[in-house]
């Protein structure tokens, strides 16, 4: 996720991390070893989302959304106070309609993530989530008339085939409905990305705090906040405060010191390693179609990111 800094961003790129948007603030050709380490650690923290959901003894999607959002809001508010030395809630009130639009978009993405994980495998959800950058490119074409590169169209074609093959291997009503719900994630994520690019003055940390608050409010009518045992309550608080809040803090420091291309590539560790955690600790086998289709998606995304970076470097 982008967190406002004293530097001017040279480029903005949507990344696969649940944090949202990666921003490169430096013009160096290579990221520093420290920034690489921080981005890797943040992506690995983000990748544990499925493991937190699977670790609940009595999972309930909307209760998970509520407590995760509440604890995430606390952690993001602390992050804003620490990094920006400002009142986090005053930042929300002064960011205007575009900021609220971005916050609502990322709230939809966050809710979609949790609900989808309750209905299908972690592998399917995270691979579909990884389509965010390509969906953002399409939405930028529709909303702000940015040209879509031919390489982007090629990457989209490969990912459509990969996701289609991956989902074809899922079985059961819940798996199918979960995959459909998962598509809410890249669509809302892409829309939020485009709006943040269109309105570059949006304080993104405040927008993400608003996102967590919106998610909590939406979840209240459907959740059972008091019907949670001690084990699940601790897991849910850690899910929001540590997995999202601590991960975001580390990611923001690393992203502020790395080119956007490296941010995008290193953030792909999340959807790659996420299914591995639940495979190891929860014995959730993603299946051969998910492995083959997911691999095709990641190869296409990595190749597209590197190609675009090389073309842009030649132009400059």
C-alpha cells in the first residue's frame, strides 16, 4: 500500500499484495538490499491471510470481516500517527470524495477476500487476486483513457486461460461460488488503483483506514461479534493488527526505497507463498489444475512487468 512520504513518486503500479498499491519513490535501477528484504518480509506476512482464516475453530465470514477490520483500523491509525504525526481521523474527513471512493473500493476488495476464502481454496483466491494489475490497466483504459499496451493484452489473454483452467479443476458449489466472489477483489482493487492514480493527492493511508472502518460497518448486520471463543478472538485480532497492520508498516518503508517494478515483482511472493502455508499447515492441497493455471498466471504477470519496465527504461 502506498503511504504518503516526503518524496515524489516516480511511478505507481498496482501489485498483488493485499496492501493495495506499491509506489517507487526512487529513480535508481536497483533496490537496496534492505528494501528488498523489507518487501519480501511484508509479502510473506501478507501471504498468511489464508492461514489465519483456516486457523479459526468456528469460522464465520462476516464475523471475520468485522474483527479483522476493527483491529486493522487500530493498526493503520497507529501507523498514520507514527509516520505522519497527524490525527488519522481528521485525515479521513479532509480527503474529499475521491478518497472516500478509493476507501470504498478497497473495502469491497477486503470483504471479497475474506468471503471468498470461506468458500474456496486459498490458491484460487490468491491467483484471482493477482489479476489486479491487469484489471487496473483495463479500467485505466475505460475510465481515464490510458492506452493499453499490446503486451498487456497478451498477458490478459494468458491469465484468462490460466484462471479458466485453474477454476475448472475446482469441485462443488462452494468452490465455484467462491471463485466468482473472488473476482470482486481484482475489479474493486483495480478501480481503487485507477482512482488513486487519477487523484494523486489522496492520502492513501487515510483511505485504507477508511476502508477498514467501512468494512467493519458493512459487516455489523451480518456478523456475530460476541459469539467468538477466546482462540478465534485472538486469531482475528492478530489477522487484522499483525497480518495487515504490521505487514503494511514494513511494506510502506520498503516500497518508499525501491523502484515500482521491484515492488511489483517482490509483491508476487504473496499469491505464490499463500497457498504453500495452508498446504503445509492445514493440508489444503490446491490440486494440479490450480498449480498449472496459477503458474501460467504468475509467469505472465512477471514477464509483463519486466517487459514494461524495459520498454520504459529505453524511452527514458
